[in-house]
């Protein structure tokens, strides 16, 4: 549907995008995720036709779009601040694209009302944008874009101006809308939850480059580098050195002073320094109290046993975070779920604990050059 | 803080006093004189009469008023046509050089407009700069007749009043969110339709303000028509000046003056009402 081939964009010699290649499938919901200034909006503007590539090409429906102005592209954009025309009613805003295409009057009326129904704004057609709430303005912006039946809808941080609850609701509605319409959606966001909740695939970007492309689950569970791992969600990064290869994809390593077993698809050599990445919810912890000093971790996580002391506990409702400092000083964040049977916390600050994780849940990354 | 308010009061008080003494009081005298009768020895004779105003209800005065309105309207239209592209270039120029360009727009204000009108004579007369240049360039065989034509009057009016058009247009254009134009193009409007459907409606307050700021002074700018047009057509401004300085008919001059002020005031009130209405609709 949309293909970017070796796209490079420079502003006054400063690279904003470097050699981006990406194919977006028909009907896909793709997110461009990254911090501000990573080039994600520039990428969107290149597809929309508001910028031209310095090098490379943007293909829409297999056709090179170089030199094709925005008004002649089968894409529409939902702008970050909606960019609704303040001097027009909601109806006129939504009808704008169809009028520019010189569609017959009754067809326009039917299409506009249909689009307003779709975003649940019937009855608002005569209002001005200034008379609408932020969420309603957002819906007008979406209706104004989809009424033209674009092949691709570009969304530039469309929900960033909404409050948390409304944002969650709009995420669901957008996803629903995309399924109903079958249009390819390309969403720019810096919010990982938003990208994960809606997208089929996520493109993680940094400094004008693509770090990783994958399903939300792949991005979260198999980050390809430390940057991606740290950008999406909380993560603990442990330092380790490979000791021995004990089987296919199975190694022993010294991690934070403890010998553990590691699983990795990557070829690792002996004495190689590595990072071991673990999400807070990957850990399990067991308290070593005076009565049962040798209370053991369950079998599946017995291959690793980091010793430490509970420092602080943060309550989050369904879960609680435990901050543990290991004997060598490294701090680790562990997320525990409340036990089904009891509503008490399993540990208190000052407790000595043993930490382990399910075998194979760790991500092992060699040091990057 | 207390000093500040005292200082402020002094400043504002001085301004008010100045305005009252030199604008309001003379104007009230003018209003009073418009109801007086013309005296033989003295300039005016106290009394209460509407004859000065009835005097104005003559075909000649109507023709003159219509001519003035037409002239001012054409001048305003020309200023709009010249000023809009200029203001657009100004508003879209790099932020660094905008103050410089604005300064260039304002510099002419530093010289009295009467003097600048005489300077225009030097440019436009038969052996003036424009004709000399065109002759030397071989574009014309004999000098163009520019002076004492309507063309010269419009050149003078546009030259003098253009900044009053450019500044409000510039201010209006600066407030148009560039993203709205991108949205327009995204929705299929080319540059021309974008301009007509988005830029023009959004800058309408500036267009109206600029038109008023050019139209109203143009009604009264008698000296430009005099100097560059050779006083062939009588305009409201010339008429009022002549009543005072030539015929010494102060009551009639005052009545004409007051009538014109009231007419302008009405226009301003209309403008204000229109702006308030559109302002309500155009809140962000």
C-alpha cells in the first residue's frame, strides 16, 4: 500500500530521516513510535506530501509520489491539533474535501451525514468547531478525513490533546473504525500504550532511524536492543558474562554475582559481556524469613536466584511494585500481582528475598559497539 | 506599585487632557458653529439654525459626495489589491527579516504626507524621474501625461494610504494557522482554492479594517487631489477646506465637517458590529 524505499530527509544538512525502508500492508494499522524529534512526524509528512525526500522514494499503491502535491494524493491526514476550519460549521468542515472534488450536492450531504454518524456526531452538523469539546473536535477531524475514503489515513498524535479516559475510549473507537472501514492507518505517537493498544505493527524510531519493526508483542518481549527495551515499558537491565555453553541455545552466566542459566537464540561466545533484560513482571520473589530460611522458589524459576533486600513497595491497585536492591547494590524493580487467596503483600521493606524468573523469559543482548 | 499607579494616572491624565483640549473642545466648537449663522463682521453669529445642514442637501453637494466616495472606494480597492500580496509576502518572510520589512513600510510616515505628495510631483511631472527613465530606456517616444490625471491622484492616494492597508492585513495573516492551509491541501484544495476558501475568510477582519483605514482618510484627503489632480473634481475634503479658507463660510464648513464625521462614525460602528459578530464565530 505504502512503500518507503531508502528514504532520507535532511533539513539544512541535518538528517531528520536516514535511509528508511518500510512497507505498509493494505488495511494494516501501523504505528510510528518514538520520542519527539525522532523523525516520525517527518515520515508522516513525507507520505502526506507536505515534504519531499532528499533521497529515496515514497510509493503509494505502487506509484512513485515524488512531486505529487498533497491535494492529489489518495491519503488524508488527521492533524495533531485537528486543524479544523474555524470559520466553517462541522458540516462544512467535513464536506470540504468532497466539495473540492466537485461531487454532487446530494451525494455530499449523504456522505457527510454518514461520516458524522460513524463518529457519533449526528446533530452537531450546524455547530462551529469552537462550540465543541476537545473530543468532539477530534471526531470532526476524523470524519473530515475518512469521508473522502482515502486509501491511507495518516494520524499525527491525534489523541495527545485528550485526557486519559477520553484517550482510552478514542483508542478503542479508532481501532473499531479502522476495522469497519478497512483503510490503512498510519499513526504517529510517542505513547507506547497507544501504539500497542491499536496497532498491528509498531515501528520504533530513534534519531531518524528505525530501531525495530514488529507486532506489539514482539517489540515488548523481544526488543532487539537496549533502546527499544527501555523505550517500551519498564525494564531491568542486568550485567552478565557468559561462562559456559551447556546446550543448544543454553548458557550459564555470571549475572550480578550469581551463576544463572540463560537461554538465547543469538550465538554467544565464552567470556562475552551481555545485558540481561527482564520486565518487572517477569520476576518472582520469595521471602527468606527466619522461620523458613530455605524457602525455595518454584521449580521453573529455580535456575536463577538473585539475593537482595526489599527497599520500597509501591501500591498500584491490581499490582504492586517492589524495589529490591541486590547485594552488589543494583536496584531491581519487580511487579507482583496480588494473590488470589490473600490480599496481603507477600513482603515488607527490609525483608531478605530471593529473585528468580521463568526460564527463557529473559532477553540476552550482547554489548553494542 | 503606588508610584506606578501615580505615574500611570499622570500619563493617562495628560493624554486625556491633551485630547480634550486640542481635539474635543475644538470639535464641540465646530459642532456649535454648524448651528450658527454666518456673520458679516464677525465670522459667525450666534443663533440656532439648521440652514447650514439644509444647505448641504443640494445636487452639487450630492454629486461631490458621490465622487468622493467613488474615489475613496477605488483607492481602497487598489490598496487592497496591492497590499494583500505585499502583506502575504511580509507574513511569510523569514521571522528574522520581518521587522526590517515592517520598518520599510513605516519609514515613509516619518515624513509629512504633504511633503511626500510634492515629492511625487517630482516623479510624475513631464520632465520628472519616471518619464526620464522611460524615455532613456526607449520604452516611450514622448513623455507620458501623468500629472493632473486621475491616475496621478490614485498613485498619490495608494502611496500615502498603503501602509494602513498592509498593517492590519499583515496582522490578520499572521494569525492564520499554517496547518489549516495544509489541511486544505490535504483535502484536495490547490493553492488558489485554499486562498479563496480559507485564507480570505480568515483574514476578513483584516480586510475590513484595512479597507476602513484607507477609505475613511481617502474621503478627506483634499490636498492629494489638489496637487496631483489639479483640483478638477471637487471632493468633500476640498469643499470643506474651501468653505473655511476661501469663502470664509464657517457655519457651512462646520456642518459639512460634522456630517462627514457622523457618516464615518456610522461606518465605524457598522464595522465594529460586524467584527463582533464574526469575532464570536471565529473564537479558536
